[in-house]
C-alpha cells in the first residue's frame, strides 16, 4: 500500500544518510566545526539500511538519495550502492557528495548502479573554500571530482550552493556560469536556520527573490523552466543546463514535498525544518518484519507538517544539527 502524508502527498522519495561522518567541517552543517557523532554501534548497518529502503520501495518509494555526512567516507559504500541499486522498485538512485573523493570513486559508483550525483559547492575561490569547509582542502579536488563524475556518465550533474550574505553572494554569477557552460544544473539554496548559530542566522540569509535579482544582474533575464519539484527552475539564453532556486524559508513548498529522511542512526524524519522522528533502528534490532517497518514509515509520514516556519526551524536547531540529520 502506498504511503501518504497530509494533503494527499504521496511519499515517493527517501533520503538516506549512510553516515554522520565527514571529511569537511562546513559551517552551516557542523556548528563551530564540531561533529556530534553517534557511537558506531548506533549507526545502521548495510543490512538494516537495505531493509528500510526495500520496505519503502515496496510501499511506493521510487527515488532514493544516499547522503551523509559524506557518503564516500563510509566503509563499503560501493557494495551498499550495488545492493540498493538491485532493489527492483528503485528507479532513481542518486548521491549527494562534497566530491573531494569523487575522482577516486566515480567510475566504480556508476558500475555499481548509481545513476547521478549532486555536489555541494558553495564557492570556487580557494581561500573562501578553505574557510567555509574548515579544512586545508583545495577546491580543485572538488572540480576534479565533478569532472570525473561527468566522464563516468553520472548524469545529470547537479551542483548545490547554499547562499550566504557576506560570504559567497558575490560569486553567484561565476558559479552559475561554471555550471551552465558545461551543460550542468545548479541550484541556489536559501540559508536555513538549522545546524548553525540561529542567533546570527539573519546576518547570512538572502531570500529567493534577492538571489534571483543578483543572478539576473550578471546573466540577464532568467526564463522559467528546466526544474521540477521543490526547486523553481530557470534557463538562461545561450546556455545549456539550468538554474534552480530553492526557497525553504521565504516560499514554502510543503504542499509539493514527497520525501522522508532516514538518519544514519536509524530515525525516520518527516521534515528537515520541523521535528518529528520515528525510531526504526529499535524495530530492526528486535527482529521486526516488513509490515512493522512499513508502519513506521507511515507513522513518520503522518508527522509530516502541512507547513513550517522560521521559528519552528529554530527549534530544530536545538534538536538536531544538519550533520546529524543528513543532507
């Protein structure tokens, strides 16, 4: 039986955090550069992840995205990708990655059954990249990883940029051209009051309309089209690919949200910006059958809100940080 949330939203998309570990310390994901790590035994095993994905797929989920942390630091990630790809009902298997290790894995990921990647890239400036990520890592490693994914056929290539006032808003045109000139997709995401110092959130926040205005000043008119789902899509004359603007704060898209999240420590979460989790790890470890797992998925869908607001999101920041929820 399919899984539904309120307003008749059919759940067809599961985001799965395969680890809370990461080799970067991005400021909006890891507050003050400190990871809050679960004990190893609290993290789901490959078998447990595959069981939850399998149950969700048989209940109507068709799109699965593997996230983290950084999924490529999880031991045995290639085998896990292959196991998920072998689930017949999963039609679209993707991964979100920071791409620092992607040049090593791109070809093998494709052969294991991964279809495509989204890469987090907030700046092309080497010094700004080191400041944002909290590591002495060259942004060129990320670019090499994206190019390797392109060569491997992990298409379409999509880049995700969190827009931060005073940090990278001056690079929006440069980042857009970097993607569009290669026929890739880039989505600019409003900075969210989660996993950060929420008292300073307004200092960094740019609303979607300002993001669009800045892009149009550099690129010309943005023509609607090219993206679906929670992203407002635009095309730019003379370029392939497309631009998306994702506005979780200024323009809610709750009525179109068809996803659930599975955290690395085994909680099914209904909404990124609102609380509401169901513990599936305990069910798995006491030998629950598939019907009980499906019921846990339905319980989580029942917690999915009709809307969210900034104040609710601030509460989430006190509950879980982004690195603990999954990207």
